[in-house]
C-alpha cells in the first residue's frame, strides 16, 4: 500500500530507474511488496534497500538549526527561504566558484541514489535521494595541491532558524571531509528526495550525503565549500571532541563513549521489529574501505 | 475523605500506562515507537520520583498529614514505572539478547546508573508495607533515605543519555535538587523528620 503511494508521487522515469536499481541488486519487487506488514518487517535484513516511507524521512529529522526535537525541523522550516541561494567554492582552488543553487541544479544532472542513512543516535533509514557526485562540482573548481581537506559550512540565519539563537552547537554548522573522501563517487550533493525537490527540513536547497558516515557528517543547507590544507574542526568535534571525531565512519566495533553502536533501530519498521546489526562503513565497505587501509579506526574515530 | 481520595489518585497514577496503550492501539508513536515507549516510562519514573519527594515538604508547609498518606503509593508507582521502563529496554528493544544488555549495563555509564537506581528501588518496594515499617523501626527511615540517592541517580541517568545537555534533564535535576535542599533546612529544626 505504501508502495502505491510512492509511485503516485514519483515521476515515472525515476520510478522505473529505481525499479531497475532494485532489480540489479537482486531483490525481487514482489518480495518487497509483501514485506509491508510488521511481522515481515520484523525480519527486514540490513541489506534491504526498501526506502523508508516519505512521512518518516520528512518528519523525523535532526536539524538543530530549527530546534533539537525531531519534529522541530518540519514544523519550523516551512517558511525558510531557499531562493535566492548562493554557494561559494573557494580556498585552495585554482578556480573560485560563485554559483546559485539553481545554476548547480541546471549544470549537473541529478540521479536517484538510494542510500542507507545511519544516525549516530542508533537509528537508520533508507532514503531515495536525488543528487550527483560532489567530485563533479569540485573538479570545476580545480583544487590545487595544497587542498588536503574540504570544509562544508552551512547557512547562518538566526532570524529564520530559531535553533541558532541557542549555543547548542557552534554556528554556523561546519563539517569536513578528507579530499579523497570528498572526491569519492558515493559522496553526493543532494538536490532532491523521493523524486521531488528537497524539502526544507531535509536540508534544502543543497546538502551533502556521505552514506558510510554517521548522518551528522552530511551538512545541510550548504553555502560555502572550502578547500583547505589543515583538517577542519567540525561543530560536533568542537562541542564534544571525546565523542565525535573527524572521521565518524559508521563502525559497529567503535562505540560512542556513552552508548553502543553495534545495532540500530530501523525507522518505520513497527513496534515489534527487531534491531538490526550495524554494518561496517554502513554496508559500503566494498567501495570505501580502501580509503582507510592501514588506519587504526579506533584512534581515528 | 481520604478513603475515596486514594482510589482516585491510584487511577490517576495509571494514566501514563493508559495513554501509551492508546498510542500503541492507534499507532500514534511515530518513527521510533520502541524508543518513544521507553522514554515515556523513563520520564514518568522520574516524575513519580519528584512527586514522592514532594509529599513531606507539602506536609510541612501545609501542616496537614494528609499528604503523607499518598507517599507509599507514589513510591510504589516509581518502582512500577521503573520496572516497565526496564522491561521495555530488555524485552522490546533488545529482545532479551543478554550480551549487548550486559555490555551496556557494565560499560555505559547512563545504563549503569539507571540500573543501579532500579536495584536500589527493590529493597524500598519490599519494605514498604505497614508490617515492615514496624519490624524495621528506626532503620526503616534510614533505609528509605535511599530514595534521595535514587533521585540523583535518575537525573544523572537522564543527563548522560542526552546527546547534548538539553533543557529537560536540567529542569528535572533542578527540581530534584530543590526538593532535596528543602529537607536539609528542615532537618536542622526537626530531627524526627523523614
Ligand atoms: C529509577 C530509575 C530510572 C529512571 C528515573 C529513568 C529515567 C529515564 C528518563 C527520564 C529517560 C529519558 C526520557 C526521555 O528522553 O524523554 C530514560 C531513558 C532511558 N532509560 Fe531510564 N530510567 C531509569 C532506569 C533505567 C534502567 C534500569 C534502564 C536499563 C537498564 C534504563 C534505560 C534507559 C534507556 C535505554 C533509555 C533510552 C535512551 C534512548 O535511547 O534515548 N533506565 N530513563
């Protein structure tokens, strides 16, 4: 039933693409269709890429700029203005770029990318984003050889973002990646969700998604992408360096100091469903593990 | 009058249980129902701790012994909701999968202190009857002062499980600190006060 709703709101082309994608993964569509009642969902495997329902993706958000409750972003972001929106790509680049979100949308074709999202709090969703690899945009800026890291700076606008009136985190929100992480094809600049424009509560107009890292690494409402030589300090590292490291790769073997990361609750799977084991690199180890070969991931958490 | 009042308060104390049953029935618990249930009972445990601790000061302030008559019932509801809270965690969230549970209890300080608080509640629940009060005599009062420790453990549990320190855990901590401070002052004047 939920499936039918999705096809209704999804442009056909994307919908078919999505079906192909699921088929390529070797999952039969019919098995996904029956998996709707909670008993079946109780056995949902961690490899399932069945998207979480839109109503959860769009109402259960951590976006402290709008408040710390999960419902704050959807309730308080509806009048947030995302137009006009300018993004600057600067720092250690040969070709500084000033560009609007609209121009970015026209310049790069967004495709559907269905990724797992694992929150550091211990829950997960599967989200059908629309977006493209960040590397495409960075290539245009031509990082120079001093560019070792990339810093992402989100918007600072306490008038529109009530959460920024409180010093919960250092504002504006900052995140960072190593340059090779940023250039990895899985690292996505997101422009949409479920075949539509990105909702404000999910980080419109432009956000990052780094599917093998905890959700907070994926900055929302980005206004500045800075290529830098030294490792940037993210807002969460600043707030609690013992608990939030620069890498923050999803890792079931490295706990958050205060709670376990070994398993996760699947959003929307119902009251009787079990936790599922968390996967190394959120299940993207085949693609990204080589970025960290030889590194002690307990030390570089 | 107290005769009619007590059953009424008893029913009222079941409200947090009733509300969650309705929410489950109407599928009203949102994206993370298990967490919602767990947090619901955790918060109500803390609220009942605060209510229990309010009875003696109320008796002092109003000069009515009426309040004390509810103290035992409220205290037992603390134990009841703490136990339901614990069972939600052990049974519904972790499906009696003991390895991660034992790991949490031993290694995660917020679980450790919450579990300690629950353990400390057990002797208080067992010795809550009139008969036990008589048997234990003066020791009963000393034993039941454990509730102060439980209250502090409960608020630490809440602070430590919060991702960053937010408003609510601090409000509860403040309320508990005030309720405990009221006792220190009063005790100087009245040694028999419990
Ligand atoms: C006197 C005893 C206890 C009190 C007063 C208490 C209180 C609370 C409170 C206030 C919350 C947070 C509610 C919210 O965020 O809205 C909570 C959450 C929680 N408590 Fe307790 N608790 C107690 C005992 C325990 C015990 C014995 C355990 C398990 C061994 C436990 C495990 C948890 C867990 C797992 C959470 C949810 C954490 C999360 O995922 O957000 N608590 N508790």
